[in-house]
């Protein structure tokens, strides 16, 4: 059975293809199921922070997160102001997830790729995190601060796959939010490096949020092939390629949690045993039967956790 200390949330891609109403409906559905949180990426569709602000103002009782907002092209102060505004509008329910993105998506498209991405991330977090941790104490008269009134500090988590970025994330942010990092890598690399960096920086125990595709099916081979096809762009990116190689697998399709109910429960339990604090369930279904079976299992697991 899944450990009660590991929360279960939903990672949903609706912001990439849907309308505002679709995103609100997806957040409402996750809340109705009893999910601890709803996380949205920021790719080339709707702006995820804007959508989380709109949906969160309409749907209560679920935490919200960005997984993740790329930092290139966004000044830390501007991003902090936007995220704090969403945090205020949703009653302090936002976690801001940020990341470097990837060279092929940034260099020559948004701005030049830095000579040292790790140093760039470090400098960015050094500016962003203090802004997100503040309240309105500085007031508008202090140009180094923001005057957004919030009830609680805004947590910041970082997308970090390799040891260098993990060390920066542990030292300067509240933890990590990860996509398709396997349980062996989490236990042997991610969590030890992150925890050590947080300890040295005298920060609280890091939050480890990890998401993977999930599908309940009696045709695992076909589903894994479909997942490989759907997420092949991630398999080709160097940072994800290296992460998959650390896990000893060749594709996200191999990492996905796919199979009958008990297979899926056992797969999620491997992530719990690795030591993560929050598992993000990404619906990787294709057929109505798979969708219904997967949703039913998620509802059963969440009900058992409540």
C-alpha cells in the first residue's frame, strides 16, 4: 500500500492544447478526485501561471504548481511579481516551479544560451527566492522589494536533473519538481545530492516532487510504445537522455507506470520507497476504457489516502 507520508497530485498538460475552460475543468476534476495538488507545465500553449490563477480562484481545496516555468526571457523580479500575484489570488496555494529549459529551445530563439547554465540558474535563484519569500514589509518605497500582500511565503522548487543543478536547487530553493526521473536515480543520486546541499545551506528538508506517465491497461506493450511516441522529444533532449541512462533504461516509455491495477500500485510504491514527498500522476491513457480504469484506480488510491 502507498505510504501516507507521500502525497499524490496530478500533472496535467491541458494548458498546452486546451482553452481556459478546459484548464478550469481539469483543476476541478483533480480536486473532486481528492488529489493533493494540480501541476501544469509551461510550453507553447497558454501561460500556466495565468491559468493557475484563473482556475485557482474558482476551485478551492487543491494546491497548485507550475512544472515548470522556463526562466529564460523572464527577469526574476517580473516572474516573482507574477507568481506572487497568483499566490495571493489563490489564497496561498501556489508552488512556483522553475527551470532552465533546454539549449535547443532557448539558444537563438529567446536569448543566447549561457556559457555556464548552472551559474545562470544559481544567480537567478539568488534573486528570485528572496523576492518570493517576502511579504509586503518593504512596501512600494523600497525598490529592492515587491509590495504584493500574501498570507504566506511562496515556495520555489527547481527542475534539476544532474548533480550540479541538484546542488544549486538544494542550496537555494525549497526542493525539486521532476519529470520522468526513475526511482533508482531518485534514491541514488537526486535525493542524496539534494539533501546534502540543503543541509549544508541550513535549509529545511527538501521537497521532492516527481511525475511520470501512468496508465491502467491489459495491453502494456502497446501503451508503452504509444508513450514513447508521444514523449519522444523528451527522450532526445540531452539532460533527459542522461537521466534515463542513469536509470539504465532507453526511453520514457520504459519508465512509465503501466499495467493492471496492482502493477500501477507497485510502480508508484517504488517511487515512495525512493523517498519522494509527492508523486505526480500524469494520465497517459488513449482509449475510453484505459481512461476510465486509470481514473477509477486514482480515485481509489486517493480515497484510501484520505
